[in-house]
């Protein structure tokens, strides 16, 4: 299967992966033949990319690190927990979180086990899940990225658990921000942005008195928008003043924000997001954390069409565990001519060969 832009999705193509709604029910099944109505509906839902099955991608598999069933169940539990906090009186919100600490711990443990038991780099597919509110899926995904980064950096398991819980609850303060501000599709006013920024303080106040989690979790919520050059908020802390766990969550948070659809901005692909974060390496973000992110996540997902620097076109067929930036490529086109027989190369074997661009708009001529 391969990844294509919704812009080139056409009637008659075959769906490669099931799309799930927030209730965990299939919205669009794998192997369904695309109709004009399906294309229209996916656009209404702001789906940007879709996996399809075709001849050039035959046999290429895309498997998430965390199984779909586990993700859906985890996001359901996050949603239930966060909604209970949102509905509680301010004085009771911390108590509600304390009562849900066991559920939160189990979610983190499941993610930790999935990542620890996988030999592959972290693969996350956001367009195959639709959730009504961004914060729930975002909290889950930031937890995955933070755990993967911490594991790559060599943190002991007990610390990774704390980082995971801190990541899961890093945005809990947003539950106290009015929805009309959080979900506003147009530019925020200065006053609205100042209110958004308060979520770090609100989160800290919610978490610091919990008996069931480490105080470090509260500091993760408080400091995840701080930047090592002092340009962050709420306190403008600099490098040595920011807790190392918060530095990890800061990078995980930005990476997920860039690679997910938001009400005010469409997603970018992983390689583009990494490039944006790299621009802030050593300035806004801890260099060691950024390097760990680069080693931990898939840059070019399996099934992605790429154009190589020598003009050949291919599709990412599998990951290269030695160097995640240079995956295996199935070459299917040379000199703008489709090959009758494809062949595979590993980019690590060709040092002067590079990926020039990702081409999700490529359409096979016979389609």
C-alpha cells in the first residue's frame, strides 16, 4: 500500500487502511473501492492523506508501533478522564485526577511496553483516526513520542514512566480554557493568546497536589513551553532552569503539533516537521533531545513515494534501522518511464544519492 494526497484520490482506487472514528468504529474499511461520494466525505472531514493499494506498492506493509485497538482504547480512556476533570468543579478537579491515576498509569505502561518490545523506529499514523477533540489524541501521541525519545536517550524505565505520565498530562490545563478559544479557527487576539498560555499554570496547579503521581509530572506541565534560549513561557526559563523531562516533552509536543491537523493549520509530513524542529536545535530545543527524536521516529513512512536526486522515483518499502534517514526504496520509475520490473535499493549503500522530495501527488499513468 502507499500514501497519497486526498487531492489525487480518484474513484476506483482501493482503500489500503481502515479509517476509525472516535468511538472505535470503522468509518471507511480497508479494501473498499473509492467512490465520488467517499472522496467528497473525506474532504469534508479534512483528511489530507489516504493509504491505497495498487500494483507499485503491492506487498508493502505499514504497521503502527501501537496497535489500533490499543490506541482507540487508550484515547477513549483519556477522553473519559479528561471529560470528568472538565466537568468537575475547580476545587474537585485535582481529586478527580487522583482518582484516575491508575487508569493513566496503565495507559502509559501499555505504550511503554509497545515501544520497548518493538525493534522498529516509531511509526504513527494520524490520518486513520478521527477524534472530535484534538487534545485527546494529541496527549496520546505526545506520550508515544516522549517515551520513544527517553528510551533512545537511555533513561531508566522508572524515569520513562514519569516522563510518559508527564506527557500524557502535559496539556491537562487546557481543560480549564474556554473551548471557543481553544478551537478558534482564526487568529487569536492578544488577550486570547495570553489565556491559552495560562494552561501551563493551570496544569501545574491541578497536578502539584496529587498524591498518586510524582511532583515532576506537574513540572512537565508547567515547563513544556519553556525554551532553552529563554523565549518560552510562562516564566522565560533558560536551559539549566528547565527540567530535562520537560525538554523531552517540549520536542514531542511540537513534533506532534506539526504532524497533526489543527483547526488553524494542516499537518506536515514527518521529515518536514523534523526539519522545522532542527532549525531550533540548540536555540529553542535541547540538542540531545532533537537528535534522539531524529533516531526514534520514521522520517519517511513505508508506502511514501519519493523522488531521488538522480531522477529515479520509488516508494519506501521498509525502514533502515542503522540509519532511519536512509530507508529501503523500491524503484519503479527511471527517466519518467515506469519499469516493467521493480527493484529495491537501500540508500545507505549509495552515499551520494538523496531523497529530493516526497511526492504524495504522484499518480500512476494507468490509473
